């Protein structure tokens, strides 16, 4: 940088000398009139003033360039010092590794006990899906709910899809997939994305019903999906028909006991209420309570309707 500024000074110095020689030749030329000589002297004085100003500015530029050179040199020293520190730190790490000490550079730190436990549970959960051991943890819904808590919902969903595809003739596998889609739709914001996951759940239920038309779980899951759609989409009539078939199926069965079967009456009666048919709703609630006399939800709905 300093050599460059010296070259610039030399070039300006040569230009100044050339100008001075040119002025001297003009001043020393013979035959000029006195008036012309005075004019030439005036012009020479102006040019000398300009040259002096140029030299002053050049000196200021040289000063700035020297300052820049000093700052660059200082920055280079800092960079060399930082490089030296980094090299020394790396040597210390390598020495620690050689002595068996834990490392934090270039390698992952050992997992904490909590992290190791979570990782083991995730692997076990995914293995259960692959092996079809879904009912061990409250069915597909419970399994996927736990996957959501562990932060691996999407990974578990892919495994569930793969299992259902590999067991395409198993209606239970399709219903478990439908349950998994419901967990996914509950994990996303309300809106069109939820509708998309609900449709996928309904499609999985319909696959199961093609294999086994009277599959209770497939009908119930389909009816629940349809009943949650906004009224303006017109899904309620189909939801009512789905639960009507299911109630009829349950009343023909001698094994239709338990809270899940009582829920069918509750859902159908609620849909009738939303449609403005309170008489039909009361009828369904009473039929349900007769079959499931211990169910509190059905009893409460009957009491509410009787007060109107």
C-alpha cells in the first residue's frame, strides 16, 4: 500500500515538473511583447497555485493511506492471534479425546437419561406399528396420540400407512389407519387441512367397509368424521344414515354392550337435535338408555329435552 502511494507521488511530481518546464520555455521565448509577458506571468502564477493545492491534497491522501495500512496490519495481527487460539483449542480437544475425556467439538454429546428413554420409547412404538401390535396401546388412536406427545406423529403415520397398505385385506388395519388420520387432523389448525385429513380417514373407513360391510369400528369412525363437517357442506344427512345403520346393527346384536355402543345413540340423537327434530332425538336417547341404563350422557340429554 505504501509503495503504491509513493508511485502516485512520483507521477504527480513528474507532471508538475513538466508543467514548470513548459512554463519556463514559454517565459523564455524570444520576441514576445511586454503585455504578453505579463499575461504569461499571470497564468503561470495561477498554475503554480493549483499545483500547490494538488500537492496539499496529495499529502492528505498519503496520510490516509498510511492510516489504512496501519489498520490492515492490526487486523492481520488479530486474525493471526485468533488462528493461533483456535489451533491451540483444537490441540487441547484432541489431547482430551486421546485421554478418554468427553468431547463437545465435532461429535454429538452423549444423550441424557431422559433423551435415551424417549428414544427407546419411540423405537418401541414404531416397532409395534410394523409388527401390527397396535391394540396393545389402546388401538391406533391411543398409539398415535402417544406418537404426537413424543414428537414423531408424522413418522408414526407413515409407518401406519405402510402397515395398512401391506395388509390391504384386513379391515381392522384400515380402521386403525383411519384413527391415525383423526389424530393428525386434531394436530393441525382448523381449516381446509383438517378437511383433507378427515377425507383420508373416511376413505380408509370405506376400504374397511368394502371388505366387511358390518364392521362396527369403520361405521362409527366414518359417522364421527361426517358429523364434524360444517353444516354448509351438507354431510349431516349421510352422518345420520351411518349412525342409523349402526344403531340398527347394535340392536340386532347380543354383544352390543359398553360405553362405545351407548355413544352411538348419543351421536345419532345429537344429530337429530341439530337438524331440529327433537322428537326423534328423544326417541333415540330413550332407546339408548334402555339398552345402557348406566350411561349418564344419555340420561342428561333426556332430562334436558324434558325441561323444554
